[in-house]
């Protein structure tokens, strides 16, 4: 038993797998937190289309991993204490499951538990264009406490020199609600950009 804070990291089949990888790296580099990763089958397929990295190497970035079929695993229960959950990326199908409480996989069950326990839930929802159904699901979830809808929006005020820099910035934003301060995150202070250190 350690004293690290648990963050459940869910990942579903939307575009944005580099964001998942960056989030896992940031958590791994932080001595106070540990990641519990649940990837959907859709996430696995999307990963193979988007990144030159093997599934086993992504799993290796997490402290603990679960198959989405493991509906009796720790994250399926409210008594499994966590700081909350981030779903990165979050497909419109998974968004719909969260919105309706249709918890037929460990990923969706963990989201359901996170909501019922009033813990932080960050959804990196990704689709374009967005239909009225997608927008309604996001809007209604956003009205509940402790739910952050954070689509992977580009940021130009940091003058990113690479797509990796932009990815890092978004990943840092996704983890900020859990109190994680990504070291290279460029914070807007009004007149100038500052990093944490
Ligand atoms: C390469 C690729 C990219 C995709 N991008 C998106 C996306 O950005 N948003 C989305 O909602 N679905 C996207 N999909 C479709 C989902 O993967 C599909 O609806 C899947 O059933 C989602 O299941 P899951 O949420 O259980 O992972 C994509 C699929 C592929 C193969």
C-alpha cells in the first residue's frame, strides 16, 4: 500500500491518442500520483491508426492497467478511492454512455462511479463537426458538479513550435483539475507566459 493518489485514465476510440500518451507520461513523472488505465477496443484501433507505438508500450506507461471487460476490477467500485478520472480521448459513443449511465464496460462503469461519488471527471471529447446530440450530451454533463468538458482545442498564444508542444499543453490542461502541475506547462498570466518552475 502506497500513499500515491490514484487517477483513473480511460481512453476510447476518438482521434487524439498522442494526448493519452502525454497524460500518462506526465502522471508517471509525478511522484505523488499513479495512473490506472482502461482502454476500449476502439481506443486500441485508433491507436494503431495514429501512433507508431505498440499497445504494450502504451500500457507500460501506466502504473496499473485493466481490460474494459473487467467489470469487477477496483475502478468499478466507489470504495476504490481515487482523485477522479480523465477520459482521453473521449469518443461520442463513450460520451453517450456516460451521459445515459449505460455502464456496460469497466471504462463506462468507472465513469459512472466517478459521477456518483462526486469525484472529478474530465472528458476530452473529440468529434468534428459536433451534432446536436453530441452538444446536448456535453452540455447536460457540464451542468453536473465536478465534470470538466475539455475538448482538445488548439492554443496559439503559447507560440508552439511543434505539434508535440501543443499536445503537451492540452494534456497539462486535462490534468490540472486533479492538482497536477505539469512542469513545462505554459501558464497565461495576463501579460506574459510562465512555466511552473
Ligand atoms: C481512426 C479513427 C478515428 C476516429 N475518430 C473518432 C473521433 O474523433 N470521435 C468519435 O466520436 N469517434 C471516432 N471514431 C469512431 C469510434 O472509434 C467508434 O464510434 C467506436 O465505436 C467508439 O467506441 P468506444 O467509445 O467504445 O471506444 C474513430 C474511429 C477510427 C478508426
